[in-house]
C-alpha cells in the first residue's frame, strides 16, 4: 500500500485497512421505528423532524399516569448505538419531559423527537441504556 493510500485510510478512520462501521441514517431509523410500532399497534408520533442523514434522536416513552422515560441516542466507545436517560431519576413527569424537549429542539434544530405511547412497556429498545 502506498503512503498516500495509507494516509487516506488513516484520515477516513480505516487504519490498518479495518472497515468503518456503516451508520444508519437518522431518518431511516426513525421511519423503521414508526413502522415497527405500527405493526405492533403501539401508538407513535414523530414530534420533530430533524436532519434526515445525521440528526440526533431523542425518544420519549410515555408510560401513562404522567410518567415518561426520555432517552437520547448515543454511541459508546466502540461505536455501538445505545441510549442514555436524560435524568438521574430515569422517569420524568410529562411537564418536565416537555420542557426538556422544547429546550433541546430550540438548541438543536437537526434533532429528531419520537414519542411512543408505551404504558404497557412493549416497545423494545435497539440498544442498552447506559448509566449517566
């Protein structure tokens, strides 16, 4: 391998020829979650449309009785996508969750917000919930 190719691999994150993990575009991931919820009769709504390619994702799981679990999609050190609760108390009141979402949307217009009515806790996350 030439020095130029080696430098390009290093720049692109492909050191030693190891392939980069492909990332699913945010818009496609959100649409897949909507379709999955529809198939399982779980009410879902896209509350805010973000950047279709690389927008962040916040998930609001409405648990009923004014309880919500609000999670932000994050990647860990090995590049795996996981979730982080936005509060140490894990569940929030509806008012606190809405305040948080309004602040985050104002701060980051590229953010996707997906709300799932999950009072029976049937929705399955596609990653772990990491400790804060």
